[in-house]
C-alpha cells in the first residue's frame, strides 16, 4: 500500500510540473508587460537586422501574406514595409528596387520624432538644463524678435514639443505645395528662426494644440544654440552612431540648422531602428541613449488633438489601442506596439488618405494576436497530452505493483 501511495504522489508531482513549467515561455511570448526597465534581448541589430519566419515569433504568416498580396495586386502607393517582432524581421516588402532595402526615403514629419529624440539626448548629455521648463526665448538671449508679449515670454521648450506654443500658425488649411502655406514660406525663408519667433501669439502657451512645423524647427535650432553643433552632428555621435545607422541625409537651413520638422532621409530598416530604440525604453545594447522617462513622456498623450488620438513630445499615439507612432506626409510611419513587442515602418507616396496604412497595421497586430493564441492552444493541448500520459504511466505502475503483491 505504501508503494502504491508513493507512486501516486510522484505522478501528481510530475503532472503539476508539466502543467506549470511549459506555460511560462508561452505567456511571456504573447505580451510584453509595460516597464521602464531595459528589455532583455538575445542580440541587437546594430550591424543589421536578423530575419525569421513569422511563426518563429508566434505570428500568423497568412495575415502578413494578405498585405503583400493586396499591395502587389492593387495600387496602394505603399513603397515599403518592414515588420519587426521581438527584434527580428518577420516580413519585409518593397514596391520595386527603386525603393529597395538600401534606398533612403524622405520621412517628412517623422523627422519631428527624431528631433524630439535629439532634444532628449541634449538633456541627457547635460547640454540643456532645467529639462523642458526653460523658456524658448531664453535659448536665444542675444536675439531680438517681433511681437514679444507676456505670452511669448512664457513659451517653454515643452510647449514646442507638444505643439501648444500659442503662435499664430496654420499649415493645414492650404496644401504644402501652395506658396501661401506658412510652412512652405518658412522652408524658403533665409532666416526660419526669425520667421517663426517673429509670428504674433494667438493663444496662451499650453492651452491649444496647433500643428506647427515651425515649432519643430525651433527644437533643432535650440540644439545648435545649446551644443554648438547642429542636430545631425549630435545624432551622429549619440543616436545614429550607436544604432548603426549609416545611410542618412538631413537638409539644413541657410543658418546651418537641420530642418527639425522635415527633410530627414532614412532607409526603411533604419526607420524601424528608431522605433525599436523606443520600444526598448531608450536603451540600445546596454547604452542609454535617452532616459526611460523621456520615452514615456514623449509617447504619452500630453494633449488630445482629436478623438482617440494623443500627442506627446512630437510623437502621436492611439492610447486606447496601446500604440504610438511617428507620422509623415504621404504615408510615412513608424508604428510601435509595446504590448506585442512590435515595430512596423512604412514608406509611401499616398497623395490622398493614408487610412490603408492603419488597415495594414491592424493586419499585423492580428497576425501577432492570432499566432500567440494558436501557440497557447498548442501548448495547452501538448500539456494535456503529456499530463494524460503521465497519469496513464502512474496508473499502470500502480496496477503493476498491486498485481505483483497478489502473486507473491
């Protein structure tokens, strides 16, 4: 009897172990809990991205294939797509060699998100003191600007970052190709800094979101004023260099200031690196590029310009969906979905709506969710089968012991 009970106890222990242990990696692979701590990675794509199949990263490849089929059969004006899961390229597509893997694309207003990173670097490296509370005019102590009033004097770095500067500015009513568009006028002006800061105020700073590429250009100018170098120089040392980004171009204005709101060129894979840096809370291969707090503040909904849409420090977000992203004219995107350990970069030439990019992103998210669910069910079935086998072995052993005792 003692031997029978011992056998049954061991069977119970075996079943318990089998039921518990396999669940751990399964749960860890499905979602990534929110954390400001650096994530553990098996490699860093500094020298280049590694690739694998979607299934190796718990994704449903058929969902990704549907995107490729659509863009190849219909004219969507998508030029490239790179999908990263847990640090590996699981899907990559280019319209043709003209937009290939090594080709730099104009990322347009995705430049703004990079300018924000550079401001974070400047703060992290000690070039900018008092964090984001310093007044904008304080960065230009020997400059004289028009229309200075109490409101302009209280405008801060954070107001520039969140597009709540209060300046009289409207760049969305007219196409960017229109010579009367205020952003277009700034881009062709000999002194864009004065062009922006000479503008009158229309609101108290911090009270209203107004999309303002001029504010983004001032961010780049502040880098020049505080570091003695332009944003590209700082990026080469503290951002592009550490991330292994070697192919880029960033136009500058007549004063030597890189255009903070546009005119950066990157490859699709390097756009994904920018997203991957933020997915990893600002740390790259053990080196902190910007602080986790900077990433959190940049991607949080500091203001809510539209329904279900947030804006942080030059980064957009969809808070309800757990997504944040860089967005550029004509369909340039860097999407980050932290809960699924996902990054996706798109380049495009969409002169109309870019809503189809969101359709593609939804397909990518479904691919991750369905693949994870399928992996869960496979694990549970496997656990049940192994557990059942363990029970069968234990029962067989018990009957064997009982039969042997009767025969003695």
